[in-house]
């Protein structure tokens, strides 16, 4: 799917405030409310917009500590096996395969450092895990919600989606 500048502006407005009215968004991007609605409907139908949700501060839920954990796995452990195993831990809020020596990188949120330690111990006990390497986050320097940055090609035209 290819997004034009108006689509990207509408998405940026929705990322900023998903509860904004179509009229409010239309004022921001220079379209009527009905034109914005048609574009949002199309963006949803094509899968560019996958849903709307509330962003909640993890601290409000008691998740005050976060860590990134590299997983080093034995042999040819399949990414699907890693995903299945780590999905059982509610503290794992993100997981990805990565380049480099590690096989996967986990993003963990927990109540405190001891909680992070217990989660890492449980994950390290998975049969395919050889070792882990973890880093505790001290402070966040930049945090943008997904979709906040709308990429453009160097010539100023939208990046094809």
C-alpha cells in the first residue's frame, strides 16, 4: 500500500490523539471531516491502521523497571519456538530476532530489579537457552509512539508502504 502525504498527516494526527474528531483532523490536514473519514476507512481496510488503543504509562500499572535481555540459544532454535516460549511471560512486552551473536532480544517490564531477575531466571531455564545477557534501563531518552515518525524519501516524496 502506498501512502500519500495526506494519509501520513492523518496517521500522525491519530497517533497524537486517536480520540480527535474527523473535523479536528480535517482542520489540521486541510480536508473536510467526510474526506478524513473516507481516508481513515481506507487506511483501516488496507491494514495501514490496525486499530485504536489507549497508551498507558507502565508506571501507573506498577511496572517501574525495564530491561533488555539478549537470548543465546542452542543449535538452530526456530524463532517460532522462542516466540512461543517467551509469550508465556506477561513481563515480556516485546521480542525480536536480531543480527549479531544473540538470537533474540527481549524487552521486559517488571515491578523492580528483583522481579526482572526472577523473570530472567525463568527464561534462562528454557531448554533451548544457553545463556542470557541483560541490561537494565536507567532512563528513557527518547520515546515516540509507533507511527509518530512518518518516514519520507530523501526527495521529499513518501516512502512506499
